[in-house]
C-alpha cells in the first residue's frame, strides 16, 4: 500500500512494523485551529500525552508536496508559525498541492487519508467538521463526514461544536453508515460543553470495548471509519449559556461579513475565542489532550487484540 508520495517518519515506521500502537494527529488544528504560540505548545503536549500513554504520535501534514506521517518538532513549529498562510488541505486539494510541491495543513479528512495510507488506524483530534447551520441553502457540509463514510480510520474527538447543526450532522452520519460512539456517555458531547441534548448510537465505556468494536468492523469488511466522541472533562467544560451566546454572535458576524467555505470554521473558532476572552481556547486545549489520552489507550488495546 506504500505510496510514492508518502514519507513515514522512521520512529512511526518502526512502531508500525513492530505492531505497536500509533496515533495520528492533524495539522489544521495547528495552523488554523489555534493561535501561535499556543498551537505549537499544544501540538507538542499532545504528542507527549500520546507517548505517556504508550503510543507513538504521528502528526500528519503535507510539506513540499510530500505526504508526511510523523513530523519533527521543527516541522510542527514551522506549521504553527506560518499558521493560516498554509493551505488548509481537504481531499479536493491533495492532488494539486502535491503536484506543485506545496505545503498543506491536513484536516480530519486528509489526515484520515494519509493515516490510512501509512497503516495507522487510530486518530485523535479536537472536533470534526460537520453539517453547518443553514446548510439547507448553503450546502456547506464538511468533507470530514464523507471521509468517515469511506476510510477505515477511527476518529476520537470531543464531538462537534455548536457552530454546526449537530442534529443534521448526526443525520448525515447515519445515512452514511458511520457508527457514532459515546465514550462513557449516551449524549453527544458538544466540544466545549458536555451536552448537546442529542443521543449517540452507542455508549461504550472502556478502551477495550471501543477497540473491539472497531476490529470487528474491519473484520466484517465494512469500509468506513468510526467516530468516537469523548466529552471534555467536567472541570474544563464551558458554561453552556456562555459558549452558545459566543457562538451565536460569531455566526452573526460571519454571515454579515459573507465568510463561507473553508474560511468558515477557522473564522468561527478565532471569533469564539475572542468573545470568551480566551476561555474557549483553554477548553479546546484540554479536550484535545484528553482525546489524545483516550485514543492512545484504544490504540494500545487495538494492537494487543
Ligand atoms: N474543529 C475544531 N478545530 C479545528 C477543526 C475543526 O475544533 O481545527 C478543523 C479540522 O481540521 C476539521 C476542519 O477537519 O476544521 C473542518 O473544516 P471544514 O468545516 O471546512 O470542513
Ligand atoms: Mn465547509
């Protein structure tokens, strides 16, 4: 399956060859999801958390037209510093960026694709893209959902945030046949907050149960991924009213400015951070670390099985 455009970091390749747990991490969260320098600090802490939980981290990105599974700390610093100057790369961007030898920050979609090429099956991030509010007229539905339908990589996230239409996002995932698992909860977590008022398909309580379900899915020959939604720890969760108010305001400003397409998610994240005086960024960092921990535990169990 090795791809001529793919570079697997030696440490990652060795772990994969030895059947040791590896966890993929995305780079759009670094370049577009958080400001510098917190983005770089967080990316390095996330890698450290993966290591502390017995797995090898593989941060994924496109550098000079090469698909990278595993970055050096210098490369992470480069992505963090360049930030939104780097192209946010979804599935539709991959061929042109690689053909031109350019850089690209991988979203959930392209991180899943490159992880799969490299032989990595478990991926941790913050939140996934989904069906945007107003999608019935804008048709703005993240390519992440389609990728989850097609690529057999598990994505461990804190749900999807309320900048999206969470109900429609669940409907879309259902249509596409993507299992949505609540980790220790029956309620879909809403990223900054633990509550959405919506139900996931299944509640599973241990890394072993999740790893087993994913193994069986692969053994059944089912083609898609699995979405594991892991609620932000209670002590770092934001007040529902505060966060929802900030989201409403950010959405209003986005619509007034006519921002749409791939700029929508980065704009909303930055705006919500400003409106909450940085509190949403703290929550964001905490939930990513928590997802990295759980994903590493699941990866360990997946490899042991
Ligand atoms: N959600 C976050 N932080 C992020 C993203 C989503 O909390 O950084 C990024 C991810 O890379 C995700 C992408 O795949 O935004 C979705 O963008 P879009 O809505 O344009 O598909
Ligand atoms: Mn979109």
